[in-house]
C-alpha cells in the first residue's frame, strides 16, 4: 500500500507492506484522513507515535470502508462505512483498527467530512461533557473557537442546550464562527463576558489567571491545548474560593479501553446530530494523498475555518 | 444564652439573646463544639462569617441535644443527639441549625468526639470521595497527615480499601499517625513514594509541582488548604500528560442544599464506621466553654494530634 511517510522530517509517499488485521481488528480501505496539530509535531520529530502504531506514517484519524475482518471481529461487515481515531498510520491507503475504536459514518456525511470528524469531535466531546460535565443551560467559553476542536465544541454544546461564547483571534473568521451558534468575542478582556460554568482551554497558560477570574462558582476548566505556553501561575486560594476544578487531558496516550469508551459515548451522544443536521464538520480544503506535503503547508499556514483532509 | 464572642479580636464569654428556630430549623442545646483553623482566622478578622450566621460568635461545628423544633422540622425529636457543620455560631450554649444539615451522633461517640467530628470528617469525605473520587485499591497521599482533616482522610480512605501515605512534619507525631493506618513519611522528597492516584493537599502551593510529578495517570489533586502559600507555577502540559485534574474547594461558602447533600453522604458512607470502631475521632484536649481563650491558644500552638473541643 502507499502511505504518507516521514523521512528526515520531510513528507514523501512510499510503498509499505499491506497491514494485516489481528484478532478483533478490522482492515480499512481508507477514503479520507484529516490532518491535526499533532501531525505537524510528529513530522518534526517532536511527538513520536505511541507503541503499537506505525513509527513513520502519520495520521490520527481516518474514514473508509471495511476491507477485511480479523479473527473474532464482528461489529462491522465488509463494505461498511466506518471512521476512527487511531494512534497513528491514518494517512495511508490501508490501516488496521481495533473494531471497538470504530464508529459508523453517519449517512449524511461525505468522505471528507467523515475523515475529519473523529479527532476533533471526540476530543471536544470528551473534554466538554465527559470531563467538564457541561449541563444544559450552562455557559461554556471556548478559547480558540475557530480551530477544529473549537468549532466541534461550539456545535456540540449548543445542541446540548448550553450557551456558548468563543474567543477568536482572527477578525476574518469571527462571522463564520458566529454562524455555528456562538457569541464570538476577541480574546482580550474575555472575562468581561463571564461568568462561565465551563472553559475549554486550547490556548494555554497565558489565560490561566483570567480563566479563574471568569469562572462561575463550581466551574470547570478543561485544558487540551497549550499552543501559547504551558507554564503559568495558579492561585490555589482562588481555585478553592470558586470551588473549581482544572482538567488536563490528551486522547492519544490512552489505553484502548478508554479510547473505545470515548468512541461509544460519541456514537450515542453526538453522531445522531450529524444526520439531523444540527451539527456539521467544517472542511476547509481537501488534498489527494499524493499532495500531503501541500496539505501540511496549508494546515500550518492557519487562517482557515475547518479541517484539512487528505482523500484517497 | 452564653457564647464565645469576638470583641476587638479578643475572645470573651457574653450573654446573647436565645436563638429561635425558624421554619425547618432545630434548636440545639450544644454539648460540644470543635475548634478549626477558620476560627483562628475569624478571630483576627480575616474570615468573616457568611450571611445568615452570627457575626461575632465563632464555631463551625457542634454536637448537642435537640431542644426545640421550628415549624415543619420533622427529621429529629426533642432530646435526640445530633451534630452538624454550621456557618458560624457553634461555640455557644444554644444554636439553630436547619434540620437537613444535622446528622445523628453515632452511639459509640461521646460528646467531645461528636463535637469534633462534623467539620474535618465532612471536609475529608467530600474532598477525597465526592471530588477526587478515590476508589478501592487506589493510592492516596495526604499532605499534613497529623491535622484534623488529615487524620480523618487517612481513616476514611483505609476503611474504603485504599492504600494511604501521609506526610507529617513533626517527628513526634509520626508514630500516632501511622497507627491510623497510613505509611508515614517526611514531607521532603515525598514523590519518591508515588505514584499516587489521589493527593489531598492541605499545605498549598509549594507542593504543586512535586504533586504533579508524584501523580499517577488519571490522578486527582484535591486542594483544601494553602497554609504554606496560595500561588505556585502550574505546568499545564504536565497536567495534560498525566490526564490529571486539580480540585479546589471550601465547605463554608456552599449553599444549604450542597451542605445538606454532603451531610447525607457522610451519614450514609462514614458514620457507620464509628460504631463499628473502624474510624475514630482523635481528641487532643477539651476545654470548658468559659476557657475558650485558652483553647484557642492550645489550637494555635500546634504540635497536637487530634481535635481541640469546647464542652458546654
């Protein structure tokens, strides 16, 4: 099979042996695979793939058709449209995935949308609902509302009956984010718009003190990105006074059981929203697998709303 | 009634009008009332009582007999032995408490033990089980294991099937804390004894970085005290890498509903342990109400294991 391959921090397309599905695994004929920030880091050697994933083939998510079943795999049949988060190796013509990590592709979604769904929607759903336990009627603040996880979080929270405010740095993107259902504000002085019950933090430590200030009593902060810095001062007395909590998390390093559980929750609580049209996957641009290098450049350039997706 | 009274940061015994129980409230003839760190702060004018509590009578917990019932109060009968956390006013001959905040006193406990139970055991139970969700078989680290909340947390966690390690600064107290069922260590280099699933933080910001280092994947830190400092650097990337969370909380400022819920949970999950003998209330010394000033001095001097309790 052909696959995007990292060679000396460059992206090339290379032939690899076809993967063979092990017990409980499914062989997927990949049709689309979204790009994510972690791919950019991995390309530069900064974010090695976890054990059990291909070392040199990037790609944290994929959508495609079931091409073969490993021993004991029974959740899906040959030809089914499926999608999943994977530890790596998604940007290839073929990939093997444990059947418990796979989700069915909602009928309303085309391949590009399906290939760009799993990572950001699972991350957003896990952070906002499983960790921060957002409730109907609560107020959510999304830092970085124009990003993939941000746009997913806004839509899921709105569909769950929450009120959403989102900070967006780029003035050009604010109207598009507002269309997703959020009150859109500039990052400066965001605490004037609080208090918020839940804050989804994709930017990092520079927001830490103001986040606590903007938090309602009993509020929760979910930290899933630190692009602007990791270390900041935390006032524990303020944390106690607000009776607040701060979560940190990443999906990639979790054991199979936890990834499968997150996939089941997304399947039950979020996937029906795509068929009803309440939630959609914004796709900024698609590139054929052969043009992966151009796709990565487009991703790194930023200024887009929605996913960059490789199509096979 | 006579009550401990704060006048110009000094403690005196003064006559006050007898309190009258309102709807749903119970009048308690107080038999014992424990001292807590918040009393020391309130005496110095640093921790004003919340709205609805006496401004000048300290005391966050009490035990006594039901002396009269307000309109609609029905959970207890005249003469019942009860105890509770109160917003203030516990160090007096009489006090009114909403019946939903009251708990029955376990038969095995004398008045001094009952008067010193509610605050530290509710705080420990809420932090360790309700917030940090300690599970059987997990490892708990208690910072400040010789304090009132520390000794409560050690015993409750042991009774719930967890393994407990406690830091104790005073060498003289270590053997007594070990008798409660904890592995007792010096505070220096505590992370060598990890990883811990839950850390109960009673000391504050100086431990923050090492706490994160000592935490197991998926671990939780519950911050309920900052005696050694409130502000410290938090590494959000480390928090994400451990998929950890940090809780801050105080009991005192909570609304009645939440205090009542905490009392119900303690009633169901912890009080039976006092009758079985699995858990006890360490009482260091009792003082008559008239000697409140001496009791406060004894509390502030430290170096004790167990509660200082005023008896009426």
